[in-house]
C-alpha cells in the first residue's frame, strides 16, 4: 500500500480544516487500502460500505465493548458500547420511547418547537440556523422524552458543557461549565428520587423500573466528563443527549447548508415537496453526522486479505461508506431524489440507531418549516459557517443565514397560509 500523505493525515481523525480534503483522502483509502492499519494510534480504518456492514452485523467477532486501550473514538459509557444480554435488556427498555406512536406524538412537539424558534427570529431577517433552530429543537424533544422539560435552562447549560467535552475530549475546565454540570446532576438526582417514588410515563421512570435487569449498568461503567462515575441514570441521560441532539443538530444544519450549496436541488425540492422523505435520506448520507465508531476484534479474522487479531480496534468510517462508488452512483453529488439510498448513517445490525425514525422526523419537520417560513434563505456573506471539530460527529458550530424578514403581522406558530407540515 502506498501510504500517501492524505492517508496518514487520518492519524488523529480530526475533521477537515481547509488544508485537508477529507473526501479525497477517504477515496484514496477506499481504492488503495480499504482495510488500513494506522499506527500510531494503532487501529484498522474501514472505509468500504460492504465492510462496515459486515463488521456491524457480526457482533460475535466485532464487539462493541471497548476492550483495548482507550482513545478518542470510544463512546465508552453507554449501551452503544455494550454487547449481549445486558445490551438487549437495555435496548428493549429504551426502544419503548421510540415506537411509531411515540414518534408521532413527538412530531407535534417538534413542529411546535420549530415554529416557536422561527417566531422568535422571523422579523429579524437573519439568524444562526445552528444556535436558533438546530440546537433547541432536538434538545427540547429529548427533554420531553425524559420528562425534564420543566428545567430547560439547566438542561441547556449542561448540554453546552457536554458539547465542549465532546469537542476536545477533555474534562470541562471552566468553573462555569463545572457549575452547570453540578446544578444539572443535583436536579437529575431530585428527579430520580421523585420518579422512584412516583413513576411517570417518561423514559427515566422506565429505566429506573428495570434497573434490576442491569439496564443502567453500561451507563455507569465509565461515563462522560462531568458525570460522576457509577451514576447510571446521569450516564444514560448524558448518552441520550449526545446521541440524539448533537447528531440531529448537525444533520439539520448541514442539510440546510447542502440545499444552499446545491441550488438546483433546492429548487427541485421546493417544486416537488413530495421528495422531502428522499431528501432527508440524502441529507443523512451526504452529511453523515456520526463520523465513526469503533469495534474490538474478538477472535482472529480475515478481511480483504488482512489478518485482524483479537484485541485489535477497528474504526468504521461512515462518511466513507456513504460515498462508496460500489454502492452509490455519483456519490459526490447531492441529489434529493436519490433512490435507492442505502446509507449507513444510522449504522446497521444489533446497534442500529434507536432514534432513527425520530431523527428522520425532526429533520423533515425542521427543514420543511425553515423552507416554508424563511423565504429566500441564503448564506450570510459576511459571516461564513463555522465547522464543529470532533472525532465522533461532523457538523457545524454556526450557520449564519439571511432571509426576507416577515412584517409584524406575520402571525405565530406557522399559520396555515405558510404551508402544511405532515405529522
Ligand atoms: C441524524 C441523527 C442521528 C444519527 C446520524 C445517529 C447515528 C447513530 C449511530 C451510527 C449509532 C450506532 C450504531 C452502531 O454502533 O452500530 C446510533 C446508535 C444509537 N442512537 Fe442514534 N443517531 C441519530 C439520532 C438519534 C436520536 C435522535 C436518538 C434518540 C433520541 C438516538 C439514539 C440512539 C441510541 C439509543 C443508540 C444506541 C443503540 C444501541 O446501541 O443499541 N440517535 N445512532
């Protein structure tokens, strides 16, 4: 294998910073060395769609439990980093929050939150899609799922702390961040006391009721910065917030950015709104909000002629799988009518994303309302988008945009004249 500089540049799995063309580097890996040993840090980089599928579908060989040395790519504190009976038990409890009926109910909330966010900015003529819409909407939906919506400000301050922790893989280092984490954990502890005594319909109550079956164990094992060790409930909340709000946030923001970058596709979607479902799938493929996840090899195995030994780490690069020429025609083109679209943005197999339908719904509702209610949306030429750097997710820290402001009589909550959103 010719180790080109673009291949070795994957060393730290840093997102592109302008000097590094990540897609070109991924294409080089796919063609020249699709199962690539990178040392340091000492892991296999997996770039082909078929191989990511194979690894995800064979948990007996490729374990989700972290067994080797830690590194930045571990999501090590959660059900995502678990296997076997405890994973199945946890999954069956958590999945109750994501039934089609539950998602339909949450769609009404997502629509209301999106309209509230847009009502707050519609007369301004400018906004930051990330800060004003893509952060608050998914976060409020998760707060609903957990039954924590009464303390949104605490929740928001704490999620900022978590985001910081994800961004640079360090313990929050400012007194303010630590205070936000302390306030939030005190609040969660009071909620746990209350729900233990009087269970509700929310997911925290369901988790507490099933605690004896080991469902909170994997969240207690080795939690996020800012979460005290051994605190399964807080570990669980930290995981769900990260899994469900960071990713969806970047999908919404990068989705809008993609539509603005491909005006022909934007026009097509406006002309044919029935394409919204396939547009959402293409946004998921194109933006791939979850960049990479790791597995540990359990017994020596072969992949494309390479020997992977027990204990080795493999890193599945979802963005590369989603641009694999063997599966996608013209993978570098963003096409809202792409069919079929077998992207792997939600993974596949035993850990397939439990929030996939929720995320699809949130993307559809927010994008529909943004397109319906913010006419002539365009990038702000004086304020370019800022990239969000993380080894786990890929997205935007800000997306400043301009639009034609509505007059004072614009109405609230997206009156019927502003277009309909399917629930
Ligand atoms: C665009 C948004 C999202 C993306 C790209 C995404 C992506 C993923 C991926 C790649 C996995 C892991 C697959 C694996 O290990 O094989 C995953 C797992 C998971 N996701 Fe998502 N996700 C998104 C939204 C959400 C939302 C909204 C929620 C819930 C509020 C959520 C909850 C979960 C959970 C609970 C798991 C763990 C499943 C398991 O380990 O069995 N995700 N997600």
